[in-house]
C-alpha cells in the first residue's frame, strides 16, 4: 500500500462536493466502528483464554496436540 500524507488526503477531500463529503464521513465512521469491533473481539478472546484453559488443557485431549 502506498503511503499517503494527511495533507494530500485533506486536499482530495476538500475538493469533493457536499454529497461526496457525506459519503466519505460515513465511510470513515464505518472504518472506525469496524476497528472498535475488532478490538472488542480480540479483548473478549484474550479474556476467555484463562476460563477455558482447564477445558483445553487436559490429559484426555493430549492426543490432539500431536496433530
């Protein structure tokens, strides 16, 4: 991915019509929401690890560790 400067992006955005600016804002909100959701998902997964450790780590399931 090519690096883009914030100024270059702002110049491009400032040349858009009002309707297109609304689309850009919606897209930026979507990206921010997706990042927040991803962060929450990762935090939940990390937090559930200790709770499931006793289920995942047991002698009966050791046979699956070699696969």
